[in-house]
C-alpha cells in the first residue's frame, strides 16, 4: 500500500493543487481538518456536538478534539490519506503519530519555497467566491481581467493578501513549521520538494517518489 501523506508547507505553496491531483491519479483521500469539523457537526454525532459547542463559544478546537476526529474518520488499514492542515507544530506531529498513524507507513512532503516567491504568489492571488476558482495574475491570470473564466463573476482580492500581512503570516508559519520538518527528517520520512517549480514538475517529482 502507498504511504499515508502529510503535507507541509506555507499557504500558497501549492499543496491544494497537488492534493487534488494525488486524489485523482493515485486514489488518495484528502483529509482537511476544517472539512472534517464541519462534516461532523452536520452529522450530529456526539463528537460533532462537542465540536459545535466549542465553535459556538468562539474557542479554537483543541488538538485532542482534532485527533478524536481523525481517529473516527480514518480507516488506515484499507485507505490512504493526505493529511492537510494538521500537524501545524511539533506537538501535533508527535500526537498524530502516537494516536492516529501508530506506525502506519507515512511520508511528510514539505513544499519548500522562498518567502519572497510566496509573497509574490499570494499578493497576486484572486478568488472567485461562487465558483471556488483561484487565479494568479502572474501564473494563471483570468481570460478577462477581473472576471472568473467559469462563472463570469468579479474576482476578489482578499484584504489579508497584502504584502505586510503575508510576510507576517509566513514568519509565524516558519517558526512553527521548522521543527516539524526537522522531526520528519530525523525520522527518515521527509520528502523535500521545490514548490517554486511549475505544478506539473512538482507533480512529476511526487509521482516518482510514490511509484
């Protein structure tokens, strides 16, 4: 069986794009903690009620609740998953291994990219809220300026996608992500990928590793 995959990398590094292709071409199941939280609440399970209570009170969902959620929704003996959005720090990485993976073969894929390149990517990002399409003025511009190719709606430039905010987010991310990368490297489970390459080149590297 293919290894379980843990995606590491800053926002804008291309994890979502590659995850979608891995699902389509390698049969992975994409686990997004945000989607799991919303799904469990919608199902009205006991766990979902706990999640709803925390979210309704405006608090952040703690690590134990996320781990319980992953354990309840992952069938590691029969399926392969992409863990996206968790772990975000060293404590979460160790907890994921201890409580969920429990020695199941896994690899951590680090989407490595220079902060300046990431800032340029994110500040040029434009989003279509209805269709969900994401554009980049440099690498994937819309056919008609300011309009979504699919729905024709106006594209949005999010307020927090400005350079100062993005640089601050990246520095905060880097301080938390560095120890996680070191942890998986020491475990011999790290795949480091140059995420500044074209998406097809990134996927080719991923495919070679998985094959």
